[in-house]
């Protein structure tokens, strides 16, 4: 199916969140990465990626980095394209957990076959679990 034309608009959302519960300190695309977005046949537009603390228990989370990687069109050879600082916060019934958003300016345009994957640099226990979502849509 050809992309929308005159002008080009996105057609369908591509926003399925993933949970991170492991650490990966590498910035070269190696180690465990979680796929957040798979580009559609006509490509995908990504405006932002948000990391949100989703801990299971009420405890102090660790300070860490949220890292965003983009693959080539074959879904391999990941490169770092963004990262955010996720501060340490003691989440409770009255205090929200840490949230950090990386906004792509201009928006990231992915071609068919590319993967957008994420990881976090620290995981000391359930208090460091993060939910990650991309604000993305397919053409």
C-alpha cells in the first residue's frame, strides 16, 4: 500500500509500551535491548520516548540513564540515538515515580525494517522497573 500523500500524514498509532527489568550499561548497541517500535512497511514516525517508573514496591529507585537505539533496515547494527537521565525518587502513595522523556527534534523517521529499542543502565531490584512508551505512528 502506498503511503498517504498530499500531504503525508501518519495512518495508525504504533504505541505499545514495554517494561524494563534489567540493566545494560553499554552504549554501543550491544547487550540486552527491548524492542519498542518496529517500523511499518511504509515507515514510522517517532516523536518522543518516555521512561516512567513502574516499580512494584514503594521504595527509592536508583538514578539511571534511559537509552534509545535505532537499528539499520535489517533490524541489526544498533546505534545510540538518544538518552535521558532518570532521577532517583522514593515513590509512595502520594509521590509519583520518576519520569523522563526524550523528544526527537525533528521527529525520527524510520524506514521499513528498522527497530527502535531501549534499555536502562541500572536495575538494582523491583524499585527500578520502568515502563517505556514511544509516541509513534505508522505511515
